[in-house]
C-alpha cells in the first residue's frame, strides 16, 4: 500500500515537474509546480514529517506560487515573450548536462546511503513525528537561526517594496504636496494610482 | 517499507529536471520556477535523510529553506518587475547588458 502511494506520487511529481520545465506558457508551468509541490508534500507525510507537508502546501503552494501568478498577471507575459525557445544545440546540451548531473548526484546520494545503511528501516518513531519535539528543538537549539531568518524575511519585504516601486513614486516621495504643485492632476489626483497595472508589485 | 534510496533517487531526478529547466528556459520567471523545483528536490533529500537517521535536524533545515525560498521569491520577482519596467521584457537572452 505504502509502495503504491509512493510510486503514484513519485510519478506525479516527475510528470508535473516535466510540465514545469517544458511548457511554453508560464502559467501552466506554475500550475505544474503546484502539482509537484503537493506530490512532494505527500512524500513528506510518508517520511514522517507531516508538519513540513502542511508548511509546504501553505507556504510554497499557497503563498509563493500565488506570488508568481500575481507577477505573471501584472507583467502580462504570455508565450510570445519567448518566440524561440532556445537553439536546439543549447537545449540538448542542457539536457545532457542535467543527465550527467543526475548521474553524479544520484551516485553521491546512493553511496552516502549505503555507507550509512543500517539494515532495514526502523518504523516511524514518536520522537520524529512529534510536532512538540520539533518546536522544542527549533526554539531551543535553533533559536538564533530562527531569529536571523525572521530578520531576513523583514529585509526581503523592504527590498521587494523598494525594488518594485515606480521611479515616479521615488521622485515624489520627497515632496508631499506633489500633485498640488504640478497642478495637472485633473483626472488622476493620486500619482500612484494613474497606472494601476503596475501598482503593488511587492510582497 | 520503502527504502530511503528511492526517495534519494527521486530527489536527484527532480533536481536534474530543475537544472535542465533553469538552463533551457528563456523567460526569467520560468527560470525562477525551475529553481524552486531544485530547492524542493533538496528538501526531499533532507527529509529522507532525517527519516533515515531518525533525527529531526533535517526537518529543521527544511524549515529554514522554506523561509529563505520565500524571501528569494519576493526579492527576485520584485527585481523582474523592475527590469520589465525598464526593458519591457524579461527574456534573459535580451538582458545581456553585463555579458562580457
């Protein structure tokens, strides 16, 4: 039963990841990524990490993918952005490189696994699955990295806001009475609202 | 019971697919999607090793990887918006200002 579930979702993950890298339309690629992430979340549950599976769905498939879709929608990128999907030479070279890379990584993981192989796998332990134990370790031993990651997210939010700001907004930021002084704001009283398809690009 | 090596091979396969995508795609956002795929493959390997050693450390690392991936996506997509505003394209072949 477990093997059947593994095989089903492993196949699903590989197939949908092929959609991610091969489909011409980025929106379909994003949807393929949602499918891949969900399949991998199921594998996380099989491996005894249900909390990570939930996080995967919430953060990856929820927040990050929605962010991608939002940007795709804002930039209005459809398939004409990439009329030539690469010269065949480059494509086949990349596929060959990926195959060699797969061989290398697979061999490496395989050998590490066999070097550490300790017979048949023990059944899932309470200690591994328990969310309480995970949180205890996270907030005791890994408290400093946790705080640093919080800081990193704050910096990322600020950086995204600054980067995605329109240049006109940056100029007007110093003069609080910009629209009044220019006097041309007949139809657009707010300079930040005159081109709504580029607004709010940040996080 | 499924051997851990199956998970490891699946992880390597997903990572290789992501690599091929990141190398062949022209659209910047598609490259980003491929990178997310590679990150996820690494997460799968970490969780599999965590299962093998019956230790939670791998799961905690995955937790941090998720947070870093979120930050990376936010900043990267903001960069693409800024680039698109300047150049009206995010085709990476045409963003060659700093190429030799």
